[in-house]
C-alpha cells in the first residue's frame, strides 16, 4: 500500500508518462537517501547553489549551471536574468520591465501548454512573448524580422507538445540569435540528453529534474557563466517563491550521477517488452486493436497505441478511457490523440503488476 493509499487516496496505474498531474516520477532509494541527508543538515545556501551548479555542469558540458525548483521556474529565472542582466535596481522592479529590452521571440508552433502555458512563464520573468510565423509554418525571415532593440532573447522549445513540422531548426535559430548578439534559450524540460543542446551552441538550456532524470522535484538551467549568474541572482527577488530546497538539490545531484551510470539501452529494451505484452494482450480482446509506436519527438520512448475496432464494439476510445480512469485503481493513459480515437500507454512508469492490471480492466470494460 502506498503512503497515498494510507490517507485514503486511490491507487494509480500510471501509463501516462512523467506527468505533473500524477506526480511526475518516483525516486530511487539512493536519491531518497541523498534528499533525506540533505534535509537533515544546514548549509550556506548561496554556496550550495554555486557548488551544485558546478557539479551539474560536469554532466552537461556547460560553463555553469543553476539548480531550480522546476523547469518552469528555470524558464522564468532565465528570462528575468536576460532582461535585467544582474542590475539590482532592475531586478527589484520585476515583474515590471517597462522600457527595457524585454521581448522574447518564439515560434508560433512552440507556444505550448505543457500543463501550464509557456507564455505565462515568460511573462512571470518580466518577458513579453513575441510569437512569430504561423502555428504550422515559421521561416527564418519571420524570426529575423521580429528582432528589434526591444528583443532580449530567442526561445526554442524542444518538446513533443510543439508542432513538429514547418518550424525553424535550433541551428538556424542559434545562428540568427548570435548574429544579433542575442542569447538562444532552449526549453528542453523533458529531454534525455543533457549535453546535446549545449554542444549545439545554445546559451541557456532548461531541464526538469523529475522527468527523464527521475530526481526530486527540481530542475536546472545550464549554459553560459554570465547568464547563469544573472539567473541565480533572481533568488533574491522574483525567484524567491520558486526557491529550491536544499534536499531537492541533493536529490537532483544524486539522480544526475545515477543517470550517468544507468544502462539506458537495457531500460529501453525492458520498456519495449512491456509494450509488446500490452499490444499482444490488447489485440486478443474483441473490439480492440493495438500497435507499438515511437514518441512523436523522436525520443527512445515506445508506447502501446490502442484504437477501437468499430466492427466489434459500440464503445468509443473516449468511453474506454473514461472507464479506465473510473474506480480504484485508476488507470491513466496518454490522451493527446483521443480526439482521433487513440489511447496511448507509456510503459516507463508502470510498476510490477500494472500491465496485467491494465489488461484485466480492459477485458472487464469490453465485456461489460
Ligand atoms: C514539463 C515541461 C515543462 C515544465 O517542467 P516542470 O519541471 O514541471 O516545471 C516545461 N516545458 C516543457 C516542454 C515541458 O515538457
């Protein structure tokens, strides 16, 4: 029984992924131990922020880094930093940035809602989002023509939430940004490669701690030393309500260490085996059809995709999803393509016994 069931809450079978609404991920015993040890001692927080930044940078290859309470906070602190550039007077006026270069250019297909609008995180840091192009087509000219003396930075969002076609590449955005002496910020919150975007020449890259890393609730910004310094300074101002606990930082550092030593290929294979089980068993249930699909953003994540076979059932995918959610345990799937009649099952968060439970519940739903 989980500690949540002990207080009367439902058991969750998470086939949705590393999503905030279900608690993102679970930490390992070693990460938990690091967090507990961190919580039980005092430390000079300023020194911890700096030292943790140095350690994080060893895993990203960047000049410097800054731990955050979440990727959302990382976006906000980065934006606040590139606008106020370490100037105390300007920082103390945040979130008001009237008269400053405060515009943040992003592609229209990148203006996403990841559970909250990215637009909100930009504004929270004093930025004014400037969306360029159309939702399905952006050209380098759109970006170039939007740059004025009011521009503070360019923001690229790497996510499966984004429109995946018709957008300008990171390399092109980087070249445009640097030609204009502007920083390129990348929101790579859910990405699994902590070196890639720094190696590509991004100036600030933001990651979530609890997603790919399975760390404590946290995040980090990694990138150019000067810009990281500007972001870290925000903890004495607008960043205060986003402060990251010392125990969360220690959990994050332990998770980075574990991630480095993890056999990721073996993990992918284990997850594929779970997907294959689900696909095979789903296809045995009358009225259901299932296939294995790869993540839309091209990550090494495979999922089982369920559709209904209208020749053999009157139920819609939406009804099946509702019935999966109902009752205890509640089975939570990815529903991004539910309007197209598809339910996706992410194998990564499934624990022992979950995949069998999903099949049992589906059988009951389809028989009932
Ligand atoms: C999850 C996500 C975020 C927010 O991450 P948190 O750590 O939950 O704040 C931001 N951007 C993208 C693209 C995400 O997927």
